[in-house]
């Protein structure tokens, strides 16, 4: 599952895109001196000349900018699928035959002068495909004395001819390491294309990168095939990679992609739910731009998809939507229901009641019932213009139709709380609870915030205890309650709640909750306890609210000779164990050039609920280590999916053990560290429970390392099966082994993740199912590949 994301940020700048290809070389193009390897943001100055309107394609970091949109809580509730997700698989494969690829000339066997060479080659052709990778490499090494470039090329082409693609790839990798190796553009292209057609995107990418590193531009076919391979992979990050290759195809290669390729990539970009797709807008606009400038036909879904993406932006570009609608009209394309819902969504964000009502009427004229999102957007637009009662009217309309969604409840409660309509908010909330719809949490947050603002602390307390019964309150809800307790001076209870938060790993304390309790202690004059919180906050590097700091300075000056001694950072035992577990699960460490300082790169998958839950916990766990740029000013807002620690020599030990030379490895002493907590975090970060109830853990590193782990698990009475695919090992714990494994790790599994007995890491399970097709029942093939 390793996808190159580093390539995302940079692209090689081609000095002259306009150079006609025919001038370069005869049957293949290789511009050794034309390409400069410059690391620059995706769109080069040259590129921009060709592409005037669209700014740089969003880097993956804009994914992190996805914040929960307070104005429209409804969106979390929308259909899990994008309206444009169907049919995203019909890829541009049909176009393959028309694509140019360089002709490859290889000598036939009988053209070779020496008889012995012919028979040796013929023997290798027969033998190699039958052997496992290790033996294959040994066999090849034994031929070093006589084998040359042409012989190896013959072998590779022969293997491809007889469809032994893997063998061909291995011989190619072996050949590259030989001193006589010469880069052969046509051969590399053929190999890359075979790999890509088989959807082996990482192998195809490897050869593709080789071609570029040789200073050549890959052929049109390779670009096309690699993009299609990425688009058909179910692995996270592949759409981004496909986009990178697509952009390079145009900017570096100067090739015009086929219509079907534009359309396939576009479909992939809009195939996830709106909140996950919205950062693809710039790339989608870029495809639109390419379609227009190359005079290709624009399918109606391109317009629909673009308007849909625009409607999900935090700041809606009204003009752009208007111009897209105008173009649609000129092209004679009717606005379908989905498009109108998008326009309603956008109008709601813009507070444009007139436009919203217009779209509403048009949607109504279609057959079928009004989508519940439409009600929600209409409520929101009226709230936006200060008319909560009209919003309530719309809600009642839904009620009559008996079609209230939980998003509708959330929205109307949010609106009523904002306008401090206490009685109405309470009565709608009662209906919400009775309806058994979920989730209740956002509505509880709104209610409690309102009670707090209105100093209705009794009501707030009642709401909190009700919330404890109905759902699991999170840190936000606990903090509001804590704040209320401090406000009314009930410090004993506040202390109790604070310590509950501290001991519950899933809730945890944050800068905000610490500041709240600190203010309580300072107000009540309990300086001893205030100092203790202060120490905790120093340790976690939480910012102290400035007004509290003044008071605290005074308190500390009474008791301490020296104020604010610098705290030296040290990982606690728990932090160390969690780190080891996460590293086994695939967490990355980045080292500086001299390998003096290292930082931990925390990265979580957005469409995996386990990760979503884990990231909050990990964020607070390592708060004192986080890079200032990763720290949020308000720790109760949503935690990003990617953050990193400061670069520190302290991590040297872990870097040397787990990431020597910048690649993942399994430490020699790993058997000493496989504690239950380590296993639990490994599982939560890089594992999954498959439908059968068995566990699968992902692991990267050497064979010896994996053997150590397997042995060590066996010593803990758990036998496991191992599968290897490429550089990834999968450790399977089956049957009673799985039961025992769960017993061991359960105490360390976050509460929210315990309930989900089903596969909780869908993304991984999909990968297990589809990409890797792992069948632990068959004989273990852990030594299927020994190279790379
Ligand atoms: C090898 O690759 C070609 C083209 O990519 C494909 O048609 C063929 O099925 C592959 N062979 C095997 C054994 O998978
Ligand atoms: C708690 O839940 C609310 C409502 O779902 C959400 O807005 C908030 O971000 C959550 N807080 C934390 C710390 O997860
Ligand atoms: C509470 O008051 C603050 C500040 O006046 C305001 O920003 C916030 O929106 C209010 N919250 C509610 C739920 O009324
Ligand atoms: C435990 O794992 C071993 C090795 O994979 C396997 O042979 C055995 O059947 C497993 N136990 C059960 C009850 O499935
Ligand atoms: C994985 O395969 C199993 C059995 O074939 C199936 O029940 C399950 O739904 C699949 N899971 C995913 C995520 O595709």
C-alpha cells in the first residue's frame, strides 16, 4: 500500500514544452539534456503560460483544512455516496490501442551467433518462471560471467511474451544492478505498460520513475496506463497520484489525454462524499480547462460535478457557478435534480433566499419526493437571514411529511439555540430523543452552549446527565459542563469531572479543560492545586490563558524561587509503547540529512473510522511534542488527519530502530517490546478485523524481522500466518489465536472501537480483499518475493 506522496509536491520542469517531438529522436524520445530536474510547485512558470486560469493543484495538505462546518451540521448526515460516484470504474481502457508506444527491437534467439549462448538463454527462459524470487536471483547471479545487456533484454521480452510478467520485472530489476546495464527506453516502456495493464500500479510507477530519472519522457501509453492503473486501485491516495501523473502528462509530456481519460479522472475526483471530495475542486477545474482548450466535448456530469464541488467549498464562488450554469444552458443541457440540490446548497451558504426558493420550486417540479437535504438547506438559508421561525416552519413541514432526518433535527436545534429559543429548542430535542435517530451529540453541544451563555446552569447539568444516558459525551461536552461547574463555584464536582476526563483515555484533557480548572483553583484561592495543574500544563506544553498567567505569576512567586524552570521533554512509558505500536502499524519518521534530529509524522486515513477516533487520542497523548504549526489554538476543534512532532534528537533511538536509512525496518530487539499495549496500537493503526472475526496486521520490514515477531507471538501462545505481497507483510491471527489476541489487547483498545466488532477498518479490509487477495487458508507464500 505504499504510495508515493512525495512526488505530489514537485514536478520536473521541462525547459521547453513546445519543442516538437519529431525533432528529438527517431523512434523514441529521450531528452537527456532538455530536462532540468528542478523542484518547484506543480505548476511551473512555463506551464502557467499554457494554463492561464487555474492556480496550482491543491496539495494534499488542503485535506487537513477540512474543518467541521458549524453552519451546516447537516452535511455529516448526507448520503454516504456522491451522486457522481456510479460508474467511476469504467475506465479509459478502451482507448489503449490507439496510443503510441516505441517499437522495441530484440534479437531473436536464432540470430545469435554462439550456440552455447542460445542454449543457455533457452534454458533460462524455461527455468526462471518456475522459481521463487530468491532462487531466481541466485540463478541469474550464476550467469554473471557471460550475461550481457542483450541477453537480459531477450529474457525480459520473452517472459513478457509468455505472460510471466513478474519474472520479467525481477529480471529487469536485476539487470539494472549490473555494471554493463544500459537504459533502454523501449524496453522500459514495454515493461511499465505490461505492469500497468495488469493494474500493478506501484511496479508500473517504479519503472515510470526510472524512465524520468534517466532524463526521458515516458511514452503516451505509459502515462495513460499508469493513470488508469491508479484509478482502478481501491487504495487511499491513488486518486491524488493519478492526478499528479495526469498533470505531468500534459505539462511534462505535452500529450493531450484522451477524452475518456479526462472523464475517468474527473469521475474519480467526484466519487467520494462532498466533504471528502471538496479539496479536489482545483484539479477538477483543471480537467475542465483542458477539455475546453482542446475542444473536447463536455459531458453533462462535468458541469454537474463542478457545481457540486463548488457547493461544498467553505467560500462559495457565486460567479463561477453562474458562469457554469450559463454554459450549460448554451450547450442545451437541462439542470437535473442533483444540480439543483447543489445550487440550493450553495445558495444556502451564500444566504441567498431568492435563489434558494427558485431551486426549491424547480426540484419540486420533478417527480419523486423532496430530498431531505433540501429541507435542511432551506432551513439554513432562513436562519442565515435571521428568520429562525421560518426555519422552524420548514421543519414542521417535514414533520407533517413524516420524513425528518437526524440532520434536520440537528440543524433546527442548532438554529433555535443560536437564537436562544430555549423552550422551542428543548421541545424539539425531546422529539429528537424520542425519534431514536442518531447522533445526538451535536445537538447536546448546541443546547449546553446555549444554557451556558444564558447562565442556566441547572438546565445544563440536567442536560449533561441526560447526555450520559443517551450517548457518550466527548471532550467538548465534558468541557462545557466543567466550565459551568467552575462558573457556579462547585469546585469539588469540577475536580471529579476533570479527573474522570483524565483517566478516560478516549476523552482526555486538553488545553481548554486545563485552563478551565486552573481558573477555578485560582479564583477559589486553592494555590496548591493550581500549581499542580500548572505543572501538568507545562509538561503538556499547553498555552495558559493570558489573564490566568498574571494571577499565576503572583501565586508562583509566593511559593517558588525560580519561575518557569524549563521542562525537558521525555517520553513516558505509555508514550513509548504507543509509539512502538504505531511504528509497527506504519507510522513514519523523518530524519534530517545528518540524521541528528527526527520527527514523527502522524498520518491518519480520513475514511477509516478507527483512525478518525485514534487521531484525537494520539494528538493529546503527544501534545507536548507536537510542532507548533500542528497545534490548534482551540483544542476542541477538529483535529487534523496529519500532524507532526518537533524535530528532536530524542527520537534518534526510534529512527535508528524503525527507520534506518529512511526505510521501515523491524528492530532486532522487537521481541522485547511486544507488550499488549504495543500490540493494541499496532492493531488500531495498521490492522483490521475481517468479517470472519480474525485479525490481520500489516507490517513492513525484513523477513528476519517478521520471523522474530512471529516467534515472539508464538511465545505468547498465538500462532499466526504470514502472507507477503510486495514489501508488505500481513500477519493473520485466526480462530482461537484471534480470541486470545483480543483478550490481550482489549484493555488498551479505545472504548469507541471496542463495540465495532465488525471490520472496523474497511479501507484495510478492502485492500486485503481486493488488492492483495490474501487467503490465509492457502499455503503460506511468505517467500513469494525476496527482491526489493
Ligand atoms: C501479464 O500482463 C498482461 C498485460 O498487462 C496481461 O494481459 C496478462 O494477463 C499478465 N499475465 C499474468 C500471468 O497475469
Ligand atoms: C464532540 O462532538 C461534537 C458534535 O459531534 C463535535 O462537534 C466535536 O468536535 C467533538 N469534540 C471532540 C473533541 O471530538
Ligand atoms: C454563546 O455566546 C458566544 C459569545 O457571545 C457566541 O459566540 C456563541 O455563538 C453563543 N452560543 C450559543 C449556542 O448561543
Ligand atoms: C492458530 O493459528 C495456527 C497457525 O496459523 C493454526 O494452525 C491454528 O489452526 C489456529 N488455531 C485455530 C483454533 O484456528
Ligand atoms: C471481504 O470479503 C468478504 C468475503 O468474501 C466479504 O464478506 C466482505 O464484505 C469483503 N469486505 C470488503 C470490505 O470488501
